C-alpha cells in the first residue's frame, strides 16, 4: 500500500456518467483497494453532502473530490510525501488541497484544468495559504472540522472550511498532489456563485479581505462586480459562456497530462 493509512473519499455526484468516467477511473484507485468511496447524491448543498460524508467516513483521513477529478497513479505517493513533511513542519495541520492562494493573491499548487491546461508547478513542501480550491480538499475527521451547514449551493465551501480551520488555530496548506480537473470551464457563472459569495462576506466579515482561488472578497466586493461586468460582455456581446470543455475520454488526459507532471522519483516509485 502506498499510503501509510486507509483513506475515505467523499464525492458529491449529480451525473453518474461523469463520476464513472472521471473519478472512478482514477488510476490511483487501483493501488488503494482499501479506500472507502462515499458517493453523495441528492443534497441541496456541498456542505450538507460533505458533513454527511464525514459522519459516514470509516477512516480519519478524508478527501473531498469533485466528480470530474482524475487522480493519477502517483497521487497517493505525493500525498504521503506531503503528510510526512507536515508531520515535522506542522503535525496539527488543518486543511490540505491541490491548489490554494495566499492572502496577497499568490497561487500555489499544481493542477490541470480544462481550458487552461496545467496551472502552477510542483511544490518542494506544503505552502501555507488562506484558502483552497474545492476540486480537492483533505482533512482529518479527528480535527473536528465541519462545513457550514447554512452555506447554500456548491460554491465557496473550500473558503469556508479554511476560515473555520483558522479560527481553531489550524493552518491550511497547498500541497503537491497533482490532479486533473476534467470540467466544463464556465466563463459565465450561475447566480448561486454570487449568492454564496455574499454569504461568505456576511459570515466572515471580520476576516475581510478574503482571497479565494477565483475572486477576492472585500468590503465593497469590487472584483465581484468586475466579474459580473465581464460576464455580461461575454454572454450578451460575445455570445460565449463556456471556455474549456470536458473531454469525454479522460484516458486521453491521463496519457497527456498525467504522470509527466510528477517528479521522476515518484513516477518510478509508483511503477
């Protein structure tokens, strides 16, 4: 077994085909026969789905993934390397993820995302960040951390859980755990995104400004208004709402963007 402990994956699913072709096709799962996969359907929000997943988790190490994320075969090795480093650097870490941003807006991590290809680069060690992207979020059940059950819909829950960790003096980190996000890259976001942004601003007002991985939340929310103006232009002037598109055959993504993004030593260890 590549990981030193068993692991629970929690995935909110609203499309069985996307789930099967992507997350369930992740090459790393073949080397993790003891992993628990909790498939969450029919929940009104990610927070409720994930809190229920935490309750159902058999193992302490819990990974929350998007249904359209693929984890390469070297992913468990990278995760274990980060956990070993944190055992020395910060044994009481709070939340980990594949990509995050610091309060000054700098991004850290290494992921593939449809429409933008590979973002970031491998990290030598975990990097402290203010918030993490929702594509992959990792925490320990024993930490007692839980998602805000009142946060609606499926946006900004990565921001929320990192801010919750900070109130418990638990640091969040971006780690080298390269993954492939085979998504429909939306250029125009749904109204739910902005509703969730307003909720985060209201609940975490004392923490402003908050740097998320897609927008900076401030007292006057200038970036959110700018984003809305750009989306208005794209939708009504350019007639364009989608950037990168999901690839129906994720094996092609694994072949092109999978292990090549992993340090050679870890590629050899996974063979």
